[in-house]
C-alpha cells in the first residue's frame, strides 16, 4: 500500500510550502544526521548552516522493500493499531537484530539554504530526532504566540549530548539564532555607484576678435569671433547589474523576545 496525501500545514505558518509539490513528504535534498557523521546530505557532504526552517510536521512511515510508505493526513492513526494488523512475519529486522514495528511516528523538518535557496528535508523516527523536533516546535510556538503566526527561525545545525542505554551519545539539535517573517524587498538595495571621471578634455584656444581692415569706402566693422572647436568625451560605463536576491532579502527581521515578555512582566503599551 502506498499512501500519498498532502502534507498538512501544521508547522507552516504562512503557506510557504503551498507552492511546492504536495504528493510526497521528501522535497529537495535528503538531510541526514548520525552520531558518526553529524549533519550531511544524501551524498555524505556537510550540510550548509545556518538554514531557514519553513515547515515541520509529523507523519507515520513504514519501510517496505527499502521504500517508504507514508501516512500524512492528520489526525494520524495510532501506529500500534496499524502494526497489530500486520503479521509479525512481515516485520523487518532492525540494526540491533530485533524485529521492528513497521509503522513509526516520524518527525519532519523542512530547511532552506540561505544562500542558494536549496530545499532540504530531514525526517527521522529516533528518540534523538523526537527531542530535537519537540525542542524546535516549542521555541516556534512561543515566538509565534508573541510575534504572530508568520515568523520562521533561522537555525544552526548542531548536536547535543544524550544519555542512552549504550552510554553517552549525541543527538541532532536545531539552534535558533534569528527569526524572520515574509515580506522583504525584491532586490538587494544598491548603494549609489561612484562615477569615475572620464579623460580630461582639452579646451580649444580662444581666438581673439580680429579687426577688419580699414576701407576707404566703409566704416570700421566689428570682427566675428571664430567658432569653438567641437570637443569629444568618453561614455561613462553603465553601473553593474544588481546581484541575485537571497533568502534574507525576501524576509524581514523579527524583534527578539525579551525576558519580560517571557515572564509576562512588561507593562502594556498604553501604560
């Protein structure tokens, strides 16, 4: 069974994912995290950091014959009920040599490279992924409660220590360092381009008026001054074209949350 239903906008405050294909969960490049590799893409190369989080959600995912089957429509069904309907002989063996429940709650985060606009999808069902997801979701909830629904975090992709049954390990972590809202300028503001002076133009010498020769039959007439010599100048080069816009150029900064707001101890604006 393959389930293809639209990804819910539960973590997308302003529909940033609405213009993208909605018939699949993974969009753009797969982002991975492991204790041994840290943050890498599907080719094993390090992921760019920081990145903008444009959406997040939870799904149910089952791997069958090395391909994912996803249930995305919320409210999600109970995975235990789905797993009870699947014969144990069809369950797959995990890396620890034990049978794994087919359907698992999976945490999904959509990230965008600030420089290139490349889209990445992080999706995992581990305990460490759950901690990273819940921590990020909580911070976004607080910020949106104070600044409105249309705010998005810029996060550093980091790691945190985590105690496990096998000793201390590390887990993924999304560390917000800034907050943005849609609606920035369409082009990068350009400072005036200094104009370089062209080559100096040599002025033509001024010709002094010459008196007409005296004539016995006419009175003295005024001389006509000579016409100035035409001058030429080098055209000034056109200013360079504006560079391509980046993600930050299309968003606006969001005022940081103060300690007073967090403890609800600030006076109202009208006080």
